[in-house]
C-alpha cells in the first residue's frame, strides 16, 4: 500500500502539490487524472522518491520512500519523458534494468519484445515515440516490481497497442502482486483499465474512489413526467447531483441505489423513463460539481 | 538500508557507457606519454647528440608540465561528462527512481569516471616503460619513479576531477558548470590583484606584511601571500606544485616529492569528494536546468563577482579621470552591469535581467563603500602620523637596497617589515621629520630624482608597530641618513656586508661587478702602462702591448670558448643587456646557461608564485630573470661543486659592449675586504647618484639552500675596492694570456 500523507511540493513560487493525502491499495490499477499542471507528474515523482517534498511523506508498505532503497526497490517509475542511454538498444536497456532491478525477467522481456514486433538490437533513438513507449512499458513490466508508476505512458500508443498493454497489466494483476499507478490527463484513456481513480486539481486531490462504487452509486436517467409539480417532487426525493430540462425531457444525475432510484421515478408514473449508462467523465463532472468545483471544461 | 543493486556491476556498466571518454583519454595520453618519449628517442638514436638516457629523463617521471596540464584538463572534462546527469531532469527521473541512494549513485559515477582516466593513463605509462626498454634505457630506478609519478598523476586527476565535480553539483547547467570552474580557478587571485591594485594606487603609503622589493622598484609578495595564491584553487595548486626543486632528475638523484605535498593531494580529493557526497544529499532534483543548484547562492555569487569587477573599473578609470564623481559613476554603472549580466546568466532571459534589484543595491552599496574607503582614504592610512611623544622607536630604509638580512633566529628574511624591525633606532627626533615630509608628499612621484622612496616603521610606546612607505625629499633623507650612519653599530646593522667574516666568504659562489665601460678602459690603460714599464721583463708576451690588451684578451677568450679544459670566460650578448659567463671546465652544461641578469635576480625567483625554475617546460622560455637552477639540466649527473674554485665577474657598459673574465677566490676575498674597509670609512651613504657601478655577490649557506644575491653599489671614492678590481683585471688578463700561450 502506498500512503501519501500531507505532501506539499513547491517549485519556487509555484505550489505543485498542496497538502495532498491519498492512499493506493495493493492489487488495484490506480488512475491519477487531472489537467496539465494539476500535479500528477509531481505526485508520481514524489512517490517514486525522485523529488523530496517540502512537507509530508510518502510511504510504500509502511517504509518512507525518500532515499530508502528498501522502499524504492518495490517501485519502477516510467517518466513521461522516458529516457534511454544514448545509442542504447532495447537489449542495452534490458541489461541495465537487469542490474538495477534484481527481479528483472529477461526471458519475458525478450519474449514480449518479439511479440510487439520490436527489433531489440536497433537503436532506440531510431524508434518512433510510440515504439519507445512500448519498450519503456515492457521494461517496467519485466522489472517485476510491486508498483509500477506510469506517467502519461499511454499517451502516444495507438489503440491496438493500448489494448495490448492493458491486457498485459491485467495478466500481471492475475499472476503476481502488482499495482500500477497510471497518471493521465485523459479520463477516456484510462477509464476502461483503472478500478480506482484519483482526481488531482491545482495541486490537491479532489477525491480518490473506487470506479465501480462510483458507477453503482450514481445514475443518469431521462424521463418525461406528467406535471411540473411531479418533477419538483422527484427532484426533491432523489439525491440529485445534476439535472437539466430540455422541453419536457428531464435529465437527472442522482446518487443512490439503482432500484431505489428506479422505484422513485416509477411512482410518478412517467410518460417516458430510461436509465442511461454514465461515462467516467460524467461521473467526474458530477462529483466535482458536488465538491464545489466547476471543472466541466477541464477534463476532456 | 542497503540496496540489492551491485555497486560493482553498476560501476562497470557506467564505465562501459563512458567508452568514448576512455578512448579519448587513451589517445591523448598516448601522445603525451609514450609517443612523446618514442619520437625523441628515435631521433636521438639517429643524430646521437645526447645520450638516450638523458632523453628518457626529460620525458618521464615527475613534474612533466604537458602531462600535468592534460591530467587537469581531463579531470575537468570527466567531471563535466560523468556528472552531466545532474543537469538533466530526464536522467534524474530515471536515476533517482532507482533503488539506490543518490550519494551511492554519485560514487558509482565517480568511480566509473575515475576508471576512464586511470586505465588509459596507466596503460600509457606502461607503454612508455616498454618504449624505454626497447631502446635499452629503462632502469629499475626510472620505473620506480614512473610508478610514483603515475600515482601522483592519479592524485592530480582526482583533485581536478573532484573540484570540477563540486562545481557541477553547485550548478544546474553545463554552461554554468564551466563558468563556475573558471571562476573557482581564478577568483581568489583576481580578487587579490584587485585589492593589491587598490592598495598600490590609492594607499601608496601602505606597507603590508610580506612585501619584498625587486631592485627596489617592484613589490613582491612573500611566503604567506604566495602560499595563499598557490593554494587559491585546486587546479592552481596542481599546476603550481613542484617537487621541491627536484624536478626531472629524481631517477638519478633519488630525490622524491616531499610527503607533505603528497598528503595534501591525498586529503584534498578526499575532502572534496566528501563535500560532493554532502552536496548530493542536499541538492534538489529540481535544480537540474537551473543556472545554480542552490538558490541562496545566486545573490551571494552575483555580489561576490560584481563587487570586484566594479572596483577594478574604478581602479582603472582613476588614472584617466581623476574625478571622484565620474569614478563613482563608473563603479556604480559597472557594479549594476555585473549584476545584470549575472542575472541574465541565471535566467537566460533578458526581460528578467533586472530582477532581484536588492542584489544590485547591495552590490552598489558595497562597491561604492569599498571604493570610497580606498579612494578617499577614509581609514586615514596615508595621513597616519602618530605624535612624536607616542613613539618609542622608528626605522627607515630605502627600498632600493638588495641585501640579505637575517633575523635573530638566524633565518634569512626578505620581508620589508622584518628588515625595518632589525633597523630600529630610538633617534625619533631624527627620523620623525622624514615621516612628516612623507605624509605631505603622498601624491609625489619618488622617481623624479628630487625625492626618495623610503620605508619606515613606527614603534609606539604601546608596543604597536605601524609600517609605511613614503616619498621623501632626497636632501632631507640624506642629512638624516648621514647622521644615522655615524653610529657604527647602526651602520653594521644596515649593511650586513660589514659583518661578513671568513666563514661567510667561503660561502660565496660568484661575484659580478658591473662598471661603466670607461672604468674598464681605464684599467686596460693602466695595464698597458704597466706592460710598457715592464717591457722586456715579460719574455714571450710580445702581443701584450699598450692599446692592444683588450683585443688580445678578447682573442684569447674567443680561442678558449668552451673548448679548453681549463677555466675560460665566454662572452655573449643577450638582448644587449645580459652577459653570460661560463666556467667551461667545471660544468660546461650548466654554467653556460647562467646569465648575469638571471643570477642578479636569483633571490627573487623563489618568490614567484609559480617557480618556473623547477619547471623545465616553462623555464626554457623564461630563463631571463630567474634563478639559474642547475636542476633544469637533467643530463648532468655530476653535482655542482661547492664552493667553486674561482669567482666570476662581468662588466657591463651602457654601450652594450661586454667583456668577461674570472676572478680568483683570493682576489674575491680581497675585494670584499676592501669594500668593507671603504664602506666603513665612508659617510655610509650608498646612493645611485654617487655610484660607479655595483657588485652582486651570490652566496648560500648550504648546497641545497636557495641562492642569496646581495647587491652593493660601488663608489668612485672606494679606492681600495677599485684598486683590487684593477689588480684582479690585470691578473685575469695575464692568466688568460698564459692559457693562450
């Protein structure tokens, strides 16, 4: 488990992280979302022991991560601007990772690099951005660390490769103790892989929740009721996060059990009623609005 | 907590990645070590002018400047290359996320960088041994010296490398690292020069401790300041290092660098590496990409650089402008400009050049305050004059006096303050007017003939001593000095030669007498007259006729030039000023390089911040003005005889016509005794105005001591001295005549 406690990080006059508290449980895929400059990379760099926070601490399995090899050996950090040695090939990097990550699985790396159709002897500087990302992810996966921090890793991967990488993550989750933390500015990029999501905004975590919990507890419904009075009654009875009226069509996003919401609408004998699937984006917008933030325009 | 990452494996991996650096150094050291030995050996084997052993000694072992410079440069290059990761956010993200402490990572990199030097360096040293062995000139002693020199080379590298690593850690960009290395190298010497310059220009009366005089005209700074300069940066320390004058010949002489200097180069890199590790721990990752790694150093460094720059400008424009207002404007403008330039270097954004205005304010305040303290003498240095009643003693000395004084503990001193202490007198009433006059003449030029430059000491009754350098009316000084010299005890203190006994005379190695051409011609005329008077008595000396002596003497000298097995004098003009005299039979290779000018300033050479006499690569270019050090010439396996059987003297004329001849030891002794008598009986004033020439006496107590050169002025009324010189001249001419015969 990774515990982030009251972490503050400043770069000169800019406060990148402002008293951030978060917890990342083992065995989940944690998505860290936020706009550019929200502090995602900074949080990951602090968590990886690259940056020293001004205050607070990050603990990995109860061990502070700052300058503690025992904690850091459980982490592999793939930075957004991945770096490879000059003139290095995938094999060169593999050899280096084998030194710095004692559990590195060379055979698996060789196997995967073949499956991804990447030439292990070719200089990485000659690879495309997406191919270099693939090599970085494969190196990170084969490092066999308990935690894998991926900063904007999926940015630059084509949909096929993204699915392939997601499959690999899923396989890893099944096979060993593995907790990837994926930072991205795009909810759509990670919504089908993450089961936990934390939202960072202006250096603070707005919330961090289980995605299924959020999906189960929030519902979007559209209905046409017989009178405005019934509409008022329904809005009062439901725990409404958001509602919108277009003509006679009322769209509501409400919190609660699915059956409970369904029953309350049916009581009004609507002329039309339908429960719609919620996108992660809509869930976030709703949640953040409740939290008092208007970030509709911040998340794509 | 320990990491499971193998330090050894990681180091080897890092070293492999630095293959280009290893290859570069292998190439450079191949040129500097084995090839530099191979080429002259191959050449020498063909031409056979010198022995191959001599060539070997010239090119291997300690104190090879080219090798040392290459080592220093490679230390800097390695640090810039190896620790460049500290300047890259991408690389820091990578390295600092590894399960290894950042100081351990630094050590991994440090060790890998060291290997890039050590392996090619040692390999090339081994190649040099092989080259020497192939030519059959290698010996166990030389191999031993080369091994020691190699170890010292590694210490030099570690020193340069560690110092450059400190600069890299203190900065966040490679460009600023390079600037920081340059600044750290020369900052203290430059600040020292600015401070000395301000003192010389604005506080001409100040006589700091540790000052000596070269020919009375140029101030030299002695041990403490020299030591400060030589130790002002690790790189300067390396380049200024010399194995106590034992350069080059260690393979023969068995003289090794002193343990202290070796220990220094052991401690220094260790201390700087420890500093690096400490910096690693506190250095923020986000420092990468910034000009300086520690924000708090920005203002400090800016001010530390801008203030001396502003003072330098103030000092420079002083002579031209002579206007306090304009000088203040220049100091302020250049102080501010310095800050702006530094801020630009920090931000690399011209729009932010004026940021941190308080830095500019502090710089201006400090620059102007220091400048005005000097310029307006706010400390009252130039005008200081204690009340006569406060004084217990005073002393005065003309700076143009090149004698060696010895302290009470028997140690030689050239420190002007020490010498003034030795010359103290309680005749305050006599000397006080000189001080008053000096205070009034602060802006006067001592070299226009009307004035004389004097150094004075005030010893106050409180025990405090104050030293000043004044420009005093010559007449005033002369009358005071004349009275002081009446006191025989004072005169003996003032002129150490008056106390020279037989023991000291045995320590003399050479005497150079410089007289005007007319005086020598007069001697020749005297000789001719003597010959005429004694014609017929000297059978076989028919060439030795009146008017032909000089030509005959010169002819004799020419015929003996470096060829005779007996003593010969050789004349040679060097730039029309310096004459060269050699004792060919005694030491043909060494003495041929001795120059009168060099010998006359031999007591100066050890004061130079870098003693080039110990540095063969430099000394060839700068022999003039330096002590002639026989250790420069490795081919000579014989030690210099001490004392020599004969003393030498030369004459110099303003026309640049020179002759040279030798002086027997007995004649030299007579010369000193005659001079003692003449000086004791005279009014005791040795001044340029009344001088006929000068006599420089080179002597040293022990063979390994540095040379002393005492220079005494000759006066026309020193009749005994002149007579001895005349006799010696005639003796010399006769001797040479005999040799020719």
